[in-house]
C-alpha cells in the first residue's frame, strides 16, 4: 500500500504542515496504542524528545492520544533516540516513542516508534498502524483512561548504560575531547559520560533554545568542531546529530572522519579480540569500496543493505552480525544498543585511542577511500528510471565499471530526486560516468 504517514524512519515533516501536526500526533498515539494494547496487564509507553520547540506540542498531543486509549505514559524529557529504545525495554514498556527529526533543522519534527524489545517497528507493523490511523480509535472507558508521569532519573540511567559499554579498566585520563551535541538531545548526557570516564571535555552545541538544533553545529555541520579541535589542541572531536544516533569524528589535525572509517576501526578491534560476529559488518550501498576491500583483506565480508539504519539492523539480525552502520555516521553495536547510538560509538573510538596510544589521525585511517561522487537530479514527475534510454545508459555505465568500481542509482524516499553515485579507482572515469547518467535522467524527466 502507498504510505501517507510513515517513511523510511518513522513519520517526519515540517511542523504544523502536512502529516506533522498535533492532530496527527494524537491520532498516532491512539492508533499505536490500539495496536499495542493487548492482554490484561497495565499498558505503558515511554516518550522522549529532542530539543525542538515543537517537541512540547507533539509530546502533549501524543500523551493525549495514548492515555485516551488506556495506555499509561512515562515522559523522559530530552534524551537521545537510543536512550528511549533502552528505557522502553528496561521499563517493560509496550512501546517507545522518540519525537525528533534527527539531523534536520528545527522547523521539522518526527515520530519514531520502538517495540517492547527496543527495536524499531518493522514495515509490516507500521503498515498496520497506518491503517488504524484511517479508522475511528477504540477509546478507553472513563475508568480505563491512562495516567501520565514524568521521570527525573532518565538521564542518569542512560549515562550509566553508556559507561557500562566501556571495560572497567579503561579510563580516559589525559584525553582532551571536544564534544559537539548539535544543541540536541545529547547535550547533557554525552559530555557527562565522557567526563565521568576521566577526559577533559570541551563542549560545543550544548545550549539548546528550541530553534538552534543542528544549526551550524553537529554531525552535519562540523566546521565549528574542526576549528575548535585545532584551536584547543584537542586529541579528538566528537560530533553527534540532533537525536544523537549518529557520529562523525574529527581527528587531532581537524580532518573529518566519516562512518566508514569509524566502522573499520570498531570492527577491526572487535575482530582482533574475537568479539565480532557474523564474519563481517553490515553497511549500506553508499559505503566506500575501499572499506569493502579493507575488510576483504582481513578475511571479513561487507554486506550491503538499503540506505537507512533500520535496513542495516534487519540484515544484522538476520545474519547474526553485531556491528553495522552507515557512512553518514549511524553506528549500530548490538552488544550494547538496539539502534544507532553515536555516544556508544564515540566511547568505543575513545577506548581505542587510549589503548593504542596513537593519534586519532592514525587509528582512524585504516584504508584509503576510492574516489566517490554523488549527484542528485531533481525531476518534476513521471518515472525517469523506467525510461529505456536511461536504462541503456545505466547498463553501459555499470559495464564500464565492472572490476574497477560501482554505480548506485536510487530514488529519494522523501523528495522527487534521483541520487546517482559512482566510485572507482579512476576519479575522471567516475565523474564522467555520473555525469552521463545524470544527463540521461534529466533528459527523461
């Protein structure tokens, strides 16, 4: 069925427009509540949010929806997405909800749902909830209406869980770390956890005002972090996004380190200890060919899922992998979290830095990426990828890159855009291939 509400990562859009309204949020609470109210126990949902101004409105609407169908609500206030997944499971809740639009700027917001196991809901369950959005909800009798309460120790619980992901003998004494929290959900917990483990912490993006989330800071805008690391002579810089489920690193020279290099480091260290399961790592079609070749040299595989951390996670669970991620910085370590957790990944990187006694620029450069180019082509309507000329051009480009690179063509899931990515050993060839495909798509659009 065509989806009206759910996309690749929950429901997301511009606040007070389209699907992202208080009215919709209340209906989502009622529909999801109706779906998960099963059995005779008292039903419970955990709701967290990031620091967007609209979070108050969306939270209140969701609370109204859930309580109206008989679910008790626990509100945590601003916390990272992985913290809500953790608390949902720890508190024996039937459902978890994170109100966030991740790395988007403040006018947008979103709703992510987690099942009682702490994992994001499957496409099938989301489809069933979407169907319930189109019918009248089953409201509770007056005596069965849910209660709502706010818990005060949620931050402490998550900080404790973060520290538990680090071996007891590891301390970060002597490390100078710049931590950029994007004025988002981790603005208190991430710096606190790193400081409690002994590091000297310099903070950026820890003064949210409701409208500055991801604005010139965080994992999608690292220039301020790069400058601060160099200015302070720090050992490393850590950048999270608005809901702290992704991580980008800056080394001591101020150079950006993306998710591919972070995955390479984490997986290599775990492989050396015999702790890596599945025989490799799960990434997406966007991860660099250099990463795949690096893992092959270690006797490991790189499995590729569709873009989106939920698809990475599905492949991890199916194949028994405990490490996966995306080039954009989503890092999933199933030994410690049920979803992407930028803070857990950051602690693993800092642990490797301490144990190796080497600079970040060395331990976070385990392979040389091959030239990679991504271009977007916007179209007005139709299906340009179904055009016979476009198909012919794509087939010729794929044949040209056989044994030397890859071509990845995918439509955006949120806008009328075709994304064309190629990579290979010859940068000029990569650029020529991408341009030819883009020209063909434009001509057919």
